[in-house]
């Protein structure tokens, strides 16, 4: 990421767990974690023709440009499935 985070990570790291407000999220118990599964969609390598300036713009954003392109394509796909 090129942008600097404005989060005070040091303060958060030093904050005791009891001071964290979790009232807006449900507690996850042992049953949830017993049945939980990590599912990562498999990625498939492809050859894709992109305009040179489009590719250079994504590459200029730094490491992870292929992941960002994938996320944009996924958002487009999901928006058009509705």
C-alpha cells in the first residue's frame, strides 16, 4: 500500500482486551470454530491482453497489482449478477 495508515497501532497494541468494544459483533464460540473452514477460491493462470497504459498504472500502484485487478473484476462480476 502506498498510503500511510492514520491508525495509532501502538496505542491499539497496548490496549487491554477488556477495553475493546465488541458490542456490535457477536461472540464466536467453540462450535463456530469447530465447524469453520477456510475456503480460498483457486486461482487459474491466464494470459490477458491489457492496454499498456492500464497495466503500467496498476503496476505503479505497487506489489499486489494482479490481486487488485482480480478484485476489480470480481466486483464487476458480482454487480452484474444481481
